[in-house]
C-alpha cells in the first residue's frame, strides 16, 4: 500500500477555475496491490465510503456515490467508482472523489508479480488507485457560501464560535465596561474548557457592526453578542451564520447549548 500527498500540474485544458479545476492542485492519492480480485474490489468500496464520510461528516455536503459508465471510467481501469456533489447555483453535478479498480492491466504492462505459495508460481497483482483533491474546498464554498462570504461547517472551522462585546459607548462607565469584557472572557474560558474552538474579539478600534461583517465573511458558524442588556439578564445573544437566526441562551449552561 502506498499513500501520498503531492502536487499535480496539468496543461491539457483551458479556462481553469479556482479550487474546482485548476492548473495545479494538491491531492491525496493511494495505490494498492492485492493477491485476489475480491480483496481489491472490497477495498475500492471501503475507500469510496471513506471519501463519502469526508464530505458528509466533515463538510456537511450530501453526495451521491456509485459506479461510472464504461465511457466515463478511468482510462486503463476495469471499473471506476465515484462520489458526485450537486451545485445548486449552476444546476450541475461535480465529481468529488474517485476510487478505481485497475485489475491486472498495469501489473501485466509493468510485470508486477508476486509468488503465490499455494499455486507455487508467480501471479500478476490486482491493483487499485484512489484520490481526493483540494476541489473539496471549492465544492464546500459553492454549496454552503452566500453573498456575505464563507459558511464553514463546525467540524472544520478554525473558530466555531466568535464572541463580540457590544454596547460599549461613551456613556458606559469604565467599571461596567471592564465587567462586561470580563464576563465575555469568562464565557470564552467555559467554552474552551468544553472543547469548543472559540475566539473573543476584544479589539477596541472596530465597531461591533464591522466585526459582524468580518466574521460572517470568514464563515464562523456561531456569533455570540454580549452587551449591557445581555449582562443584566445573564444571557448571551446567539446568531447562526448559515441561517442568520438570532436567539438568546443563559450564560449558566452556554457550553451545552452551543
């Protein structure tokens, strides 16, 4: 078995598109050799299931998995399996990852054999190859993104929650401002302790509205707003990036609610 990560450069096509069909891209590629066709065939579907989980479990993208037609299969393969995504904006499908059963086509071509102890002779191996690329980033961006920017699934977001203090004006006393910021930091600590990736944006040279736009563009899944009214009610205002829905939760059990 060989698993590798490397860059690929292609010159044979025109009109490249960032992350979807690029001149150069990073991919993960695997090559395996097996004694029997049954073992090789089983692995093809195991890898296809693995790639499917990358899209469904990590990227929150529904995909269709299946077998390509004879005309669409990888050149030199006995058969090819694929997972396909759907881009609603264009109404078109997109190949998300592939897993190929190469059979003995290449092993016969390059004389790749092994000694079979049962048959007491050399036999050609059965080969597979499979791969996934940085196209995953493009598919995720096109499916989840909107006119405000990225929309990142929680499992891959660098920050799952961003905390933005609000309502800090000239009329707010220094003591109240310090208490508000400290409560934000206490909430941040609770979330971190619960294993949530959180960032507190305490910059004082930007207004809350600017910060809202900034973190929406970056696709952070949840924004927590906390101002004087929230503090008086011991609550947090929570905004979901993918829907824009706004609600309030208690500070006491915020780590379980979020």
